[in-house]
C-alpha cells in the first residue's frame, strides 16, 4: 500500500507502466443453417449412402463378404474409404445393412397377404411380383442365397426374428383360408417355401435357366409363359377340389 502511495508522487516518467487491460471482443454469433440448407445436406447424405449401398450390393453379390474389400466398394461408389466409414462402421455393418434392405424388398409381397383376399388372386399376384423381383433384382436374391448357404452367420438373428414373425402371421392367413374352404388342406410353411423356391430359382440360377432354355425373364414372352405355368402348378394343387 505504501509503495503505491509513493509511486503516486513520482514523475510520470518514473512511474511503473502497467499494461492496459485489453477490451473484450464481442462473441461471434453462431450462424444457424436454414431449413433449405439442412434439407439439401440431408438429400446429399441420403444420395451418397444409397450409392454406397448399391455398390456394396453389386460387389457382395459377386464376391461374397470375405471376397469383398471396402476399397472395392468405395471405388465403385466413387467415394473415399474414409467417407464410406462415416456412414458404415465396418464391412460387416455395411453387409448387414445391405441384407436387411434386400429382405425388406423380398418380403414386401408376402406382407400383403390378408384374410380378406381371394387366395387364388393373392397367390397369383404374389407369384407375379416375386418373378418381377427375380427379373429386376437378381443381385439381391443371389446375395441372400449366398448368405443362407453359408449358414447365415450374420443374418440368423433376422431370420429367427422378423422373418419368422412375418411368416407365422401369414401362416395364420393361409390357415384361415383353409378353414373357410377357400384352399385345399396344405401345410402353410411348405406352401410358402415352395413359392419362394419356384420364383427365386429364376434369379439364383439364371445362368442355368438361360443355358437350358436359351431365355430369361427379361424376355416378355418367357416371363408370361413362366407366370402362367407357375400359377397352374400352384393353384391346381391348392384350390379346393369340387
């Protein structure tokens, strides 16, 4: 305190010069992106994610999980590997997401079964839609086939969970049709398995079908012929006998 008083009487030139306290800078305002900007970013992210999924489907369906590298997928999707890993944590994560997406596609026709439908029309429509999927999405079918043949190591939980639940709900629908006299007595699981086998054969064994018949489902006449014959095979077996 005494030192401060003594300093007050010193000439200005000999007083201790203390640095001036700097003025506080105003805080920069955080710029909030507009809704249009956020929507544009979301669309770009969705587009990039879809491109990665599409590339992964193509590569996985040809080489399987273990024969595929993230570098291959990233190159085909035209993104960096680092960018790919922003969307999917690992190759296994990407693979499972692709499988889940294709399961949604392949199971959507079965989900449409309802007690209120005429079973002949419902089964006929199901055969048509499944053949269209086999024609238009063969890679999805091949990949699913590869996974199941290997014991479904990464998909078993989905098969025992959501797939089983969907199938059991449709088993109830088929049993209701049978009880109402609209279908001949048949074990519903075997009917569903047969519908899957008949339609997906044209995707999973496309090479064999083309080698033997010289035709594929992309030929409209062959598609119509296939659908007509599958309907006859199935419906003549499950329609009530008079």
